C-alpha cells in the first residue's frame, strides 16, 4: 500500500537571520520508530532564537522552530510500541539521544553531546504536523488545555525538574529569582512542592502577583538588598535563577544559607561573579540544570495537572508565527507566547 500523504502548514525560518514564512507542503507517514503528531499548540520560546539567528552551528535551513508541542498521534511508524493513533502527546526540548556518548552510556540522555532538539536538528512544532522519535514523546493528561500545556514542556519542566533535583526538602527556604516566563512557573512549583517560597523581582507592584502564585515572601530587588533579606529568613537552601541578568544573579548569591545551592537556568550574556569564601566555608555550590527527558516531561505535566500549575499565555494563530516571535522577543509578553493550529 502506498504511503499516505497529507498537506500541512509549516512556519519556517528560511535562513540564519532570515524571515519566518508559512508554507504548505506534503507530509509523509513516519519512518520506523517515529511518530507523526497532529499539532494543536506549540509555545514560542526564547530558545527559538537559536534557529531564527543560527546561533548553533550546523542548522540546516529552511527549518521549522518549536519545542513546546502538544497534539495527537496521527500515525505511527514500524516498531512504535508506546503510542497509539489518537493519543495526546507532547514534545519538548529533548528530541532524542545518540545512545553512545558518555552521558548516554551513563543514562543521562538530556546531556547527550549529540542530542536531537526539535526545531534545531529537525523540524519542530510551529506547524500542523511534526514527526519525532517515540522516545522523545510524553503522554499529556486530558485535563490540561493544549495551549497551556505547551510551555510546561520547556519553561515548566526546566523549573520543576531543577527544583525537585536541587536537594531542597520541604519546608526549606527556596527563592525564585525572576518572575518572567520561567520564574512565574518556578514560584508556583516551589510553593506546590512545599517549600517556603520567596519570589524576587523588580518593583513593589509585583508583590501581590507573587502572592497569587503562591509565594510566602516577596523581595523587591530595586528597593531591598536581596541577599540581606534572604539571610533574615535563615538563608536560602536553593536560589533558582531564572533571569538573564548576571548582575542580578551576583546580587542574590549572598543570600544562600549553609549548604545552599545556586541553580542557574537563565542564560546571561556575561559571566557570573561568584564570591569564593562562602562557597568553601558554608559548603555552597553554583550549578546549572538542563530541562529533562520525555519521562520528566510526563512528570511535570502530571504534577501540573494535580496541583493546578498553569502558565500565563498569549495566543497567536499559526499563520501569525512571525508576529508571535516578535512579541516573545520584545519581552512584553505575559508570560509565554503560544501558537495554535486550530486542530
């Protein structure tokens, strides 16, 4: 029997630094071990700038960005055992691994040095359809709205996974530095995980919003000494840095307590300044954390469904992908931009 073909829309970047254009093309059935997903929604993440501007070497153009994908299985390739047609699935930053590098051989697939990433190494979810390896897919609870679930597969998994692997235990003091796209989810997760949660952001006007998200304390970094305020609470066991401002990170470092950990998930353009003496005398640490694999995505989605964690989003139609990217890049979105296909 001949392979079935479909037609779909794809919002692709034509070249590094080039335009985002929506084209229609044929979609073939998936190959062995792969799944074709009919996309319902896909988030627009700051990391999509990697594809837009060719920040990583070796990106082949035209390329369709998008790694916050939620949809339903349209077709499965030979050897696919874990997913069925019609099943609701998600696809995040983790898009597959090589299986042979040292991190893979140690079971740490998200740190694969030859990792596949949707929207970078193969076409992502700014489209009606996306094809991905079955290992990269996560089951999505029916209780979650597709547009709201999309950002949980990147901003959500990054903050949730970082917190639950940080070493903090309830009711430790955990501070979330920043209340943007990552931070507004980080505050919710920290509170739902049972930590004494501190939100840190710029401006007194954000205090009420921080409390709505579940924060027990709010620190206005424009009017208060962040480190001193955290020390008043006994020092933070964990500070989750979601901002991209190295100076803001440096200002918060002094708020760590004994055996505290400063976990970086935001990417500043300049190096951090880290005072060494407290690291030694108080056994403190500075660490980074990547997102997670597909099973971590499932955990994030299940936890979010159980506890009511949701991102604040702005919706755009797939045909307005260029406008959606511009909105994200402006920094004015509250707080995640999501494309919907109408499926």
